[in-house]
C-alpha cells in the first residue's frame, strides 16, 4: 500500500524582547551563568506578581498579521497546570481559549532541496490554526549522574504557532519552517536560531493510504532544534509507520523524542499518561485588551515578506528564482540590493545582483555580515554605473571592489587615483591592436585559415598590452577588422 504523510506543525518561537514575559529579568540569557537572570516572579515564589510585557504582545500580533491571522483584541491569561522541575510555579501562564492570533495562513514556494538547489517549485498554502503567547520553562541538564536546573530561560516570552494538518511531505515541512524562520527575522521579533533553541518545532504526523481523506493516528515528535532533525525524524517516522501499517499493525498515539546521534525516534510518553492540564483563568493578571490605535501601530511595522520580495524580484527584474531567493533570505541583504539598484532598470538590477551574489559574497566569506561591509550599497551602485558607462571594464571593476571592500573608498576615487580608467580611445586601441597583430604572424595565419578561436588569444594579448584597462569588446572588433584586412 502507498501512504501519504500528513503533518501539522507546532512551533515555539522565543521572542526578542528586553525583559521576560511577566517580570523585569533580562530575556537575553544565552551564555549567562546559570540562575543569574532570575527573580521571585520567574522562580515561582509565592506572592510574586506577574506583569504583562507589552513588547511581547506587539511581536505576537505582528507575526499574526504577517501570517494573515485574525487578532483577538480581547484575551485573558490561563494557567496550564503540570509539575516538572523546569517549571518552578507548577503551572505555565499561557493563552488557551483566546489565542493572540488565529485562523491565518502562510503561502510557500515548495522545492525539493535534498540534492541542492532546484528551480522547480510549486505554490502551497498552509493554514495557521492559532498562535498564542506563553512563557518558556527553565532548562534541565542531566550529567554525571546528577540533574541541574537553570531558570534563566524560565519566563522568556514564547509564541506557539500551530498549523492545521496541511503539510504533506518533508519538503513542505522544510519550506514551512524555513519560511517562518525567515519571517520572524525579517520582522525583527525573534532570532529564529534553532541551534540556540530560540526556535523549536514539534511535527505531529500520521500516515494515510494515498488518496484517502481520513486522517490516521498521529504521533508527535518533541522539541526538534534543527531543520535537519525535522527532515530526518519525519523521514524516519514515515519509514517506521509504513512498516507498522504494512505488517497489519496500528500506529500508537504517542509522544516521541528524537535521538540525533542514533537517528531514531523513541517513545517518550503514551497517550494513557496524557496530562490533564486543568486550565483556569490566571487570577494574578488582568485581561488583555488591544485597542484600534495600538493594533494600527503594530500593523504599521509590517513589511514586505521574503516570498513577496522574491516574486517581485523575479517579475520586475527578471532575476532567476535562485538569485531572488539568495537575495531575500536575509533582510539586510535584500535592503542592500534594493538600495544599490535604487530605481534602476531591470538590467541594472541583474548586474547588481551578480555583483552581490558572486564578488561581494566572496569577499564576505571571512564571516562578515552585510551590515559590517564597508562598501555602502550606493557605492556598489556607483561602481556598476562605471561599468555600464564604459569607464571601467569588468576585470578592473573586480579589483576596484576589492579595494572598496578594504577601505570603504568610492569607486571613482580609486579609479582616478590609480589610473584604472578603461581605455576607450579608438586611436589608442587601434595602435595597440595593430602592434599585437603584427607581433603574432602564426596566429594571424591560423585565423585566415579559418581558426576563429585564436581571436580570444589575440584579445588577451591586447588586454595585456593595456595592463587590463582596454575596452575588451572594442578591441575584439578592432582585431577582427585588422585580421580581415589581411585577407587577400
Ligand atoms: P493535540 O490535542 O493532541 O495537541 P491537536 O488537535 O491540538 O492535537 O493538534 C495538534 C497538531 O497536530 C496540529 O498542528 C494539528 O494540525 C496536528 N494534527 C492533528 N491531527 C493530526 C493527524 N491525524 N495527523 C497529523 N497531524 C495532525
Ligand atoms: Mg499538542
Ligand atoms: Zn524574573
């Protein structure tokens, strides 16, 4: 029997705020010594009162708007009760009945990237069921036969995003996750760093006979913290569940962990020991009401999202899907590109795109981010302008960019200081060409015998004679003229 996988994704995004969700402790705890970012509130001391972090609420609404969600302008907080050492209060404050955001969707371009880049893609819409605010738990570490707890993370604002079961392959799951990661970074509301645990995801997945509309029994894979772990664990579960079903068995509804080292899932919890969370309204916090002015203020922070940008770069500038995707992956790079193009033509945009994705990226290989690059986008635009006007050729421009990258100087200044201007003067070029042709009798003979490819050699010689500054295209034409003139 052939099966189809059905996936609904739950994702936890740690929001970038100065302080925690309900207290004044710094939310940026990464690398801090254990238990140094805590106070009575996030340690769950009796009597310590929580206060709502407005910034976290704004971030949540902004993401909701980006995901085409409706916003609950009236919500309240609820206690989700369970006891575990990483949850010092014995309950988590969350939004249950009225999530901050609900009923949205995210459009994706899905590609099979398993063997590198692929131009082929298809459009896909994943419905978002809800996105609600809550607080993160502390962190347990088990080592040397002991357990350690660190409450620095306890109370960090967390947004949980839940999709409908609309994802039908590992590629779609990957496209969904990386889109969310790009979007939270674009909006500046979260780092989205999976390796730091700032973005974690839990696929719920089941198999059903291909073509069937009913859902099979799902398993949930907990707390994956890399895109690769998502891809591998989903693939593993597809294989495992297929074997179970083909052997006539049934899939048990369980919560699973992923053993990254061994590449297998393992059962963490059975349905029988499912928690009874006993949600009830949080008595220590007021209801949360969002008025129109506040919502409008948040909506004003929405910006063009990566996929829309990609599609626009392709349609307006004729960029390839690959280039459009590379340029939009990072908001800083997209903004750099747009400022370098600055209302220029499609041809200008294509040239700028090439310079960024090849030469600039090569120079940045040392690990620089686009914000650290000394060449301002306007300066790169000006360099491309010099190429377009014929003031420098491409070879020279490459050298000039290297110098710009090192010093931050303007292209024109470097060109004039070092005398790098392209030689376009016809008389001068013709003289050089004549010299080269006269000095290469055997190549001339070959050309006249029909071997066109020696043209390239002769252009190379002429370029050398101009120390790389000659206009190669013009010299090519002049060389052909000079050779043709030698036919008898
Ligand atoms: P639970 O109550 O176990 O948390 P929910 O109905 O709340 O289950 O759904 C949690 C997630 O699981 C959602 O993302 C949902 O889309 C997904 N989901 C629900 N049923 C299935 C299924 N049969 N197969 C795959 N995913 C599912
Ligand atoms: Mg669940
Ligand atoms: Zn605190």
